[in-house]
C-alpha cells in the first residue's frame, strides 16, 4: 500500500495545536501586559481574549498606567 493522495491533503498534514503551547502563549502574553504597566491583579482576572485585545494597543495600556500612577 502506498501513501496516496489522502495523506497529502492539507487538513490531514496540518499540525494540531496543543493545550500546553496555548497555556505557554497565554502566560507570555500576560507577562507582556504586566510589563507594559497594567496592574497584575487586574490583568490576572482578564480572559485570554481580553489580554490579546489589550496587547494590540500598547500605547493605551501605558497611558492608563501613567494616569493611574498620578
């Protein structure tokens, strides 16, 4: 038996995302958000989508942190 076309189709050969990699990415993103100046207690309560949204606008996060520091 050969390998044929079935195993060469894109969806079959695509790598599967793993849960461990996802957790690692979320952890790194949370650290980046805290490094920008976000409050770590508030950042820990955000879900993954909210963290990604906040990281899209780093200037906004820095401005909020500066305003909170005053």
